[in-house]
C-alpha cells in the first residue's frame, strides 16, 4: 500500500522547560519518574493540499505540589496529501496514527534529551505510546 501523504518538514515549534527554583529542581529530580505524560495533536490546513500537524507533549507532576517542574514540546510536521479526494476518516487516521508513528521515535528522543540536558537523570518513559490504540478509543 502506498502512503497517501508525504512529510515535507519537521521542526520544534515551541519548547518549554520550567524549573521555578533550586528547591523545585531538587524535589523534581526525586519525583520525576512519577510525572505523567500528556499528548495533544492539533492541525492547521495550509494551501496546496498541505497540513501542519502539531504534536504537543507535556510531562508534569499530576499532584498539586508547589515544588514542581514542567516540560513541554510542540513539534510541527507539515505533510502534503497525495490524494485530493481523501476521505475524512482516512485523513484522521493519517494525522492521528500514521504520521505520529513515523515521527514519535525522534520526538521522544528529542524530548528526553531536553529533560536530561536540563539537569535531570536519564529518563525512560514506562510505556510506548500506542497511537493505534488511542485512535481506536477515540472512535468508540
């Protein structure tokens, strides 16, 4: 099966690391493995059958703790559709599954590197993100 899209460009659109002070940094270093990962995907249509897809990942302390750090990246991917008559459900699948499966390994590597370069220990995310499963849950 041939791909119905082509990735034209990928880039970091926005990057945020928020560590309020040394106390929050020390506290966050101890509890960073308890942080939770959030993912949000938005799109913006461009001209000439192109779409900008923004994959936003944040990693934050889910508690109401005041001594916490926050990490977020917005990663933009611009795709060009090869088929002008693509169905809406096919397009959703391309945006939410196919493109994400293609870009996520690099995105995760960049994100974890930023966290490490911010002074935190090597971090490995417990579970791999299953975009197929998330897509199916969204449909049900």
